[in-house]
C-alpha cells in the first residue's frame, strides 16, 4: 500500500512570494495571544534566537526542558546561549503542574522550553502552564509546530518550524513570536538592538505567499491529523493517550524494530519513507513501541477508509 506523503498545498506551490505583513497577521490569528512575528529559515533558528533572548534577559540562568516529548534543539541552543539546562520530570511528556512549580522554585529556573503537543502525541495544559510560569517569573517558550492550527500560542515566546512534515508545511522556514512584555523588557535593558543584529544573520527568501496559503489551511490540517489519529486510538488497544488529542499515535510493542520492519514491507509513503518512528525516542516518547506518523501523510488527500486499511497491517 502506498500512502501520499504530506506536500505543500497547490495554492502555496503556485503563489510562492507574498506580503509579509499579511503573513504576520494570519499567523497571529492562529495564536492565543498576539506576538511580534519574525520569519526565519527554520524552527531551530527560532529556538536559537529565543534562547539568546532568555540569556540576555537572565544571564547564566537555568532553563527547563521536558524529560521526553520535546525537541533536541531546546538543549542544544540553550547551552550555546550560556544557559544551564535542567530536566523536568513529566508524565510521558505531559507536564504535571505541581511538579513544574516545584521544579521552578527548586532550581530558580527562569525559562521553560516545551512543545504544545508532547512528542506530537498528547496535548499539554498550555493555559495552566503559562499561569504557573507567569506567577513564578519563568519565561515560557512554546514550540507550536505540531499544534499551530489548534489551541496554541500561550507562551511568552512561540517558535515554529514550517519545514516538512509540519502543520504549516512549506518544506522550509519557521518563525519566532515575541510578546509585548518581553519586547518592553528588551527595550528597558537596551537589548533590542542586539536581537535585531542577531536576526540579520538569518536571511529569509520571500516564500511568504507559500507560508500564507499553508497557514490559512493550518486549522483544517491540524483537525484532520487529530481526526485520523483518534480513529487509530479507537481501534488499537495498545494506543497511548486515548483521552488526549495529537497528530501522531504511539503504539506500544515489545519488539518495535520487528514490527516496523514488517509494516514497512506492506505500507510506505510515496517518497519511500516509513510511516513509523521507532521508540524509545526523546522527541516522541521513551517507551518501547512505534509512532504511527499521521502528520507525515497527505491527510488532505486521504479518507478514513485508508486509515482503516493501514490498521489492517498491524
């Protein structure tokens, strides 16, 4: 069985260039709270700039990253920016609010890097996390790459990849969103110019039209990924996070490599890549099993019947 891999929508392939202000307005419409948006070449470049902002506002401070379900760039760029990284214990990637508050106080953390969805698999209590961070003088940097079409954008800063395969699927690019409060703090400490100069090192070609078109359909993209993921959860006893939404699904197996090898013989994406990710893996979940990567499939061109057909191979 060959499954179409996620590609940018036709409109985005036709209309590559576009209006930057229009793009920023549409991105902000997808976020819970308005941010100053900077368009960048990748999600990692956004994490880098966010780390530098944290470091300049709180030099040599401690930052928290989840013990699983995060992104490796959180640790990499935090350390490059001179931050000390502490690990936050989670419930399989999902933040426990009491543990979060205790950890912030215990190590005097000044920032938290977190994905809106734990490992693309389960929702974080974003509103409550933002509240805990605000009450404890801890900046919340939220990676919205997996949930930009849903309820996301609660962080003091948001970072996002628009590479493949993401909800905003442009095969390239990303963005950083900075709150008014952080911008005011940067201005008060005469640091705004430093950040502007750093941003200049990341030149971005005009793919604003492509990003506009993909952002416009991001709500539909997210909802389809969520819908198909829920079908998998309803029909697979070994699926995790059945009471939460995600854009991919973890299936527990004691022999994940063997399972993946067998599935790959029967089902593949049309670019030759696997529909599965073998775990344990920090970016997903530290448990034995496989992740069925719904977000890698071209969900706009698929039906529920095809999802059921895929499940028949497990």
